C-alpha cells in the first residue's frame, strides 16, 4: 500500500520563500538515497496532450555543477530549457516521460488524465530499475496511485531539483509536440502559445472552429463545436 501525504512545508522549512534543492537536503538528512521527482505540463491549454515526467536521482552521486543548472522550467528561456532537457536525460539515473492526449482528457477529465500521465511516467522511469525508491515527490497538493512512498509538495518545482528536472522534461517534450501540431494547423498559432488560452488562440477557435486536437470538454472550445 502506498504511503500518501501532503508535505508539511511550514513545519519542515519554515515560512520563508522556496529554495531550490531544500527538498534534497531534507532527504539526505533522513538517510534517503533514491528519490523521484514528478511534474506535469499542459493542464491548462485548450488543445493538445498533457505531459508528465519523472526523474530518478541518486542523492549519493549528484553532480553539483549539473544540479546548479536546474530550476523551475517556467524561469528558463527556451534555449536554456532545450539544453537542460538533453542534459537531464544524460545525467539522471533514470527518467520517464508520458502523455495523455486530448481524447483521454475529454473522456476522463484533465485532472484524472494528469494523474494517469504521472503514474505512467513513474512506471517508465522504473522500468528495469532495481533499487528501492525512498520516496516519490509530486509537484502540487495531491498524490497519485502508486505503490511507493510518496508526498505531494506545493511549489515543489521551486524546492526540489528532482521535480525541477521533471518539469523541464515535461514542458519541453510537450512544447515539441505542439510545434509539430503548429506545422499541421498553422492558423491556430500552436507554435507560440502551445495551446494555452491566449486571446489570439481564442479568436482563432472562434473564427475557424476547433481542430482535431482541441479539448472538446473545455470551455472556450465546446461553444464552437458545430
């Protein structure tokens, strides 16, 4: 049975602002060695898949120079994210990336699709991995269906380098998918907004109607289904 718990930020770290890497320090202090950071990208868009990534770190064999480059994906520009994307895959002990497409999102809702993607990413990261995982840390306030010790960490991508690494894998992999969709349906501008509900995107949906990858269950799309 998995041990699921919301991480008590105030009790463990105090009321100060998040500090990247503090979660790894907390783990080392408790004798943890193998941890997994999990994050998602693409819950809010009107189109395309939701992606999740899981990154396995060995806390006894961390490269300080590599870790220093990791930060929340939202704080990095595209070039730095692309560079980090490749470096994470080389340097992480293991990783997994999973996606749930627009059809799954419409069928089971975006929250459940996100959970399913996170679970699939963890399973992919652990395929062939034989060491015992001490804990899975998931960005946000909810855990998922895993038979592993796990904790949800609010603002985890600003507190944990494992979660920050996962956020980069999830975002870059999804951005590349959306760029491929831009080439197929350029009138919607997926290459710039990646499916998020910008004014330009909403206007395009209103003018042209939804394309095949739009999430038909989402407000801002369903009103324009003919």
